[in-house]
C-alpha cells in the first residue's frame, strides 16, 4: 500500500494512503489529535493504576507510543507495558521522514522516538525505566488476545469509510474480553453504528468532544 508524506495544520507530519483516500492522522493536526484523544482522554482518564497495560491497534508512526512514554515521565510511580500491533510496518526511510519535535518540544524527543521506532519487532524493549514496548507485526484479527489483559486500548485504525472491517463487532468482542474491569478503549471515531456495536457487546459508551475539526470522539469502558 503506497504511503505519501504530508504535513498537517499544526505542522506535524503524517502519511496519506491514496488507495484508501485516508490519512494516518487528522489533517487539522497529527500531534494535536493524538494528545487529545489518546493522552488526555485515554491515559489520563485511567484512575488508580500502578502498572498499566496498553494495547495500540494500528501502531503506524509510533506517535501514540512516544506521547505515552513522554507522559509517563511525570508519573514515575507508574509504569506502562505497551503492546503495539501493526499489519504493515513503516520502512526505515519512512520513519526518517517523520519529525514531530517542534510540536512535541521535549529535550529527549530524538532519543525516545529513535528508541521506539528502532525497537525490534517481537521483542520487549525498555525505552525508559517506566515504559517498555513490544511491537508485533500482525493484523489484529489474526492476533491471539486470549493470553493478554489490558487496562487501556488505543484504537487507531483507519476510519470506517476506508476500512469498514476494522469497525465490525467481531473485532471488538475479543478486545472486550481482554480488557480488565474499569479498563477503557479510546478512539477518535464517533460513528453511530460503531457505538451501537460497542453497546451491544457490553461497553459503557461515552461521547466526548473531539480534537479540533471533529465534533466527537469515543471512550468505551468495561464495568
Ligand atoms: C490511522 S493509521 C495509524 C496511526 C498510528 N497510530 C500513528 O500514530 O501513526 C492506521 C494503522 O493501522 C494499520 N492497520 C491497518 N489494518 C490493520 C489490521 N488489520 N491490524 C492492525 N493494524 C492495521 C495501518 O497499517 C496503519 O498503520
């Protein structure tokens, strides 16, 4: 699948997939969107956890992993085990095109992002004392979730218009089973049919204001 480099409105980069007519991130701002959806309404929405197991579906550029790792620097009594699933990993050349440093503005941006993107696939890697990552090359539909449990799921697939199969109930049933009680699944998507699917599975679904350019996003909790 061909990926074309693009710059979003906050100045941060993304990729565009002509075949799907879909971007990796919001064209209003990749970093802005990732911080709003996955950090503010995901990681910072979890309470009372010392060790957090996070699953990301659609690891892509690794931006959500990087923002999570940076956020954990101010929470050093907590630790994160991060599992990123990606069906079609970016090449080294594609990673080299990406520079989020101006929007993220952290002294250790380059070493952390390099650590995350260079980490070997299928091998757990410690990036910082309280953030470790395991990246798996697989379709989520082919990955056996039954041996895992999670507190937080970042669901960052292409949207339902571009990739309807990623939003079907059959994908979310095993995710619900793998989620701990009080765990949450968070996504930028607010499509009605998707939210009805989540409710039918048993999730408690909450609509929250979306990032700039998007009215709503979704948080789904397992009680
Ligand atoms: C919206 S983009 C990813 C955004 C990513 N989180 C980032 O910050 O770059 C969706 C990603 O899901 C991946 N993907 C597509 N189908 C998939 C599947 N069945 N299982 C896992 N990943 C998939 C794509 O290759 C792409 O990298």
